DNA sequence: ACCACATTTTACAACGTTGCATCTACCGCC
DNA sequence: GGCGGTAGATGCAACGTTGTAAAATGTGGT
C-alpha cells in the first residue's frame, strides 16, 4: 500500500526519526543525509499519513465553515472567498450546511465532526443572542453574521446599520421620499433584517421623513420568490412608493421582476437598491445598485483571526469584534428624480 | 482535555475494549454492562477521536468534492445537493476549488489531501480525454462533468447532446429557424460546450435547417458577462436571428439583458432557452425556459456510487457510466411565432 | 591524545482507537 | 459429571507519526 516513514528510512538507510526530521525541516541534518532521504521519498512517492499526524499532533489542518445553504448566492460567494483564503494558509475547508435551523446549528457546535477541524467559522442564522452561551465551546470559533452580538467569541461581520443607512440615504439624496423596504422580519431587532431596517429608519429620521409601516414588506426567507411575493403584496395594497430598498440582492431582483411585470420603470418610477453586491447585480436589467458589505474582507479577516486563535497558546485573550468596510455601489437601478 | 476510551472504561468499571464494543454495536454485551458504559459516556460527554479511528481503520468518513468555483451557481447548487446526499449517508464533504485549471486539477488528484478523504467526486473542467490516465488513482474516484469520457473510472453525467437537441427542437417546434447559439468553444468536441453544440446541430439537421456559422457566439468562460458580450458581438455583426440557445443559464441571462437593452422583445422577437435550470431561471424577466439536466439525480447517484466503491472489497469491477434524465422546462422566454 | 562542546542521528514512548486471539463463565445435553 | 458451544469480557498489538532525551559522531583547542 502507501509508503510509510519506515519504508523511506529503510531505503535511505537511516532511522525513521531522521526521515521525519527531514520532512519537518529540522535544521541539523547533514546535507548528504538529507539528499538520500529526499531521493528515497521521491522514489517511493511517500506522502505523510495525515491521520497519524493529527493523532500525534492534535492538529488536522482543516477548518470548518458552517453556513445555512450554499445555494444562497451570498453564502456560495462567501464560501468561495473563505476557501481561497484558507488555501493561502495551507488549510482545507470542510463545509457544513445548517439550513439556518437553530437546532441543527446548536448540534453542529458540539458535533463529533468538530474533532476533524482545528476551528470553526460559524455563520449563525437560526440562533439568536439568547443562545450565545452555546458558543462557549472548547475550540477556536469565529462567529460570522449578525444574529449574535457581544457573544463569548471573536466575531467578524459587516456594518449593517451604517450600510443600510447609507443605501437609504442614497435614495433620499435622489429626491425619493416614499421608500419601500423589502425583506423585513416581524419583530426582529438583532439580525440582518432587524439591523438593516434600523439603518433605514435612522436615515429617514435624519432626513425628517416619517416612517410609514405600510411601506414595509415582510418576508420570512430571503429567496428570490420571497422578494417577488412581497412586492406583489405591496402593489396589491395600493400604497404609493418611488423607491425600494431590498434587504438583499436576491430579494431585490425578485421584486424588480414583479415591478417590471406591473409596468413600473426602474429606475425612473422606482429607484431600487439592494444589499450584498452579488456578481449577479452587475448583469440584471437594469444593473442593480447595491451595497458591497465587504465580503472578501470578512472572509480574509475571519480566516486570519481563526488561525491566530488556533496558533495561540493563551486562549484567554478577550473576544474581538471586527467590522468590515462597506461601500455603496451605484448602478443603473438608482437615479435622481427628474421632475 | 477530551475524554478517551480509558476514562470511560475507568468510570464504567470495564475494559476499554468493552467500551469500544459498545460504541461499535458489538452484539454480545450484557444489557447491564452496556447501560453502565452508556451512562459513563454521557457523564463524560465522550466523543471518539476521529484521527485515531481513521489511523486505525483507514477510513475517514469524508469524501472530497472538487469543483471549479463555488461562485458559479451551477456548482454551488451541485455542492449543496452533494452535501445533502452525503449527510444522509453520515459522510462529510470536503470541498476543493480548482478554478477549472488543468494543472491544479491534476495536482489535486495526487495531493496529500486525498489522504483525508475516502474518495473523491471530481468535476473536471481543464483536463480533457488525453489526460484520462491521470484518473487512474489508488482511491475511489467518481468523475463528474463532460470533459472526459471512457476514462478508467466511474462517471456520472448528463445527456448533453440529447438535452441540447431537445432544447433546440423546442425552439424549432415553435417555428424558429434562425437560432443563435451562445457560449460555444472554438474547436471543442468533448466538453459541455462541444457536446451541446453537437446536439444543436443534430436538431438543425434533422429539421433540414442549414447550420449558419454566423449564428454561433463563442466565449471562453460561461459567466454572465461572457453571455452579455457574446450577444453584443452578435448584434453588432448584424446577423438576423429569431431564437437563442444559451449553453447555460448564466450566459443566457447575460445575453437576455443585452437583447432587452437593444429593444428586442423576449420571447416575441427572440425565443430564448438556457441550460441548467438554476433557481434563478424562475425569477428572471421573463422567466427562463431551460433544460433541467438532472442535477439532483447526478449528486445522489454520484455519492451512492462512490460509497459503493469505498465499501467494495474487489475494486476491479469495470467502470460504470451513468447518465441522468433531463427535462425541458418551458417558461416565459420561449413561445411560438405568431405570424 | 584528550576534553569540551556542537552537530547529527537515534531509540523509545506515546497519541486513541480497533482487530485478533484469548479467556472465563455459564448453558444445555448426553 | 463431563463436554461442546456460546455469551460476555478482556489483553495485546498495531495503525504512522512526532516529542523528548539521549546516544553517536565530529570539531577545535590545548
């Protein structure tokens, strides 16, 4: 079967420990010895047994990434970025899908699989701040997302409130006053929906525009179809609006499609902005203005912090919270009122 | 730190082997003993050490999935389906991205990481049939995709030619005669592009429609922007067409956007069909007719076959090729000529 | 030639688990 | 009462690696 240290040692005429030393770049090895070992390794096409190595060292070289669903573009693009980041640090990524289900999220935190990872990047969706004690786990954990703040672990996330306020301000600056919002979650305070709604309200308030509950479209999920049906409801209600802020791009694209079917022109009749800056937003008709929440930066930072924690000798360092920079991306779907 | 078999054994007052037997459902254990062990396991919150287990057993419980990029929706949806399938078999999935690069694909086949997986689902994009010898590896490997046929391994894929012919026939049955095709690859015979182009030509031929090279839009990649620019070129060339077959949905959505900008009506002026049946195709404007190539079935079958190979004692069984069923999905973007 | 000291190599024991072989106790049967 | 057989429990070795510590070898100075 596969060659082991013993085989290499036999061929090179040294002890297995010497082979191990060569592989691990131990400095004090005679060049001639090293060369013989290297040749034997090449001859046998030796590859270290990773199970044995991690049994011995307690490290696996794998980090976990838990997300709700890869078929949600935001998480697919996040996973892509995380894998590329991890690669640069010679780490592999094991992806788990939770479906956004609280129970599965909690289970996953203490699943035997945590054993095969050195640490976990955890994008919670079903859990909330009340559950934050579950995050007190015995391995390095970096939280992503906006469901839990002030928890016991490091946390890398986006500036939801600020970014949503900036998006709304962008619409206001174009002379829009009746700004519908799509994707709100009934009663939510913390969480992407709650925080972005808050940014929206702050922007309105700052501009002296009264908040009109009739302009809020609620959805449970953020799939395209939810955006579409929220918009259908909004149109059916007869409420007047001249702009839409969709709480993510996917929702917004669904809503746009319904508006266009209904004969509304975007951006002339309804200036529309989304959130996430998916690749897709560049190719819709019209192209979608949106907020880039700093996804690449989030992935990169989260991986870096997780690896720091893994390497750390003293795990008692206080939890850090990192907020990525965001950016409003103006495209065709938003334009000033020409009236 | 974490509890081991020894700890459990001490608490339960039995040998570690008995604990191991309980965990592995060895039949001959006195119920009272079993109960004591189970209680001790619960008390210590014991979880087996997976590194030790795989060192001993040679199995990891992990399968690898190599895809070009997760940010391509097709692969994100495929990965989602594979993970869900694997979950049902109590397996974990380790995802690797190759970027569709031939060299990286080849490297990955003999990477030390193969060590941490019991087998690999491999979606090749950069390699071609000339490289098929690289697939002769010492571990269970199931090939996905359409770059290599007749290779030495099991292969699960879609009926590209038939499905593309069916898509084209769908357009022809609606009275379309000038059918543009977008996303072809110069000179490719094998591969999604080459095979689907062949299906297109077969359909034309069967209908007695001459093949017009001016109607072929070439692209290197299949991102949205490639579809958009191919369509721009097509429009700039002045060639006349009354239908478009996009070789995948993403391309097609990019092309649709350019057509609409140019004032073409879909489906009236240009009946349009894609390929992949992405979630997104249900929410574009108009909704996109497309081909469902059987992605779920592919994921499920591939996982099943891989696990069979892993469990197999005699690995000499001849390679199998499985083709999933496809289905033309009619939506708003295709309609009969009303002349 | 011998010592002090640095370089190079090695032996051994673990990491936590499971396969194999073995051992004891007990059961039913002639 | 002795024997074969099965249920139930165990001890030992091994999977392939690396940390520790110590042994072997080499170098230079006296």
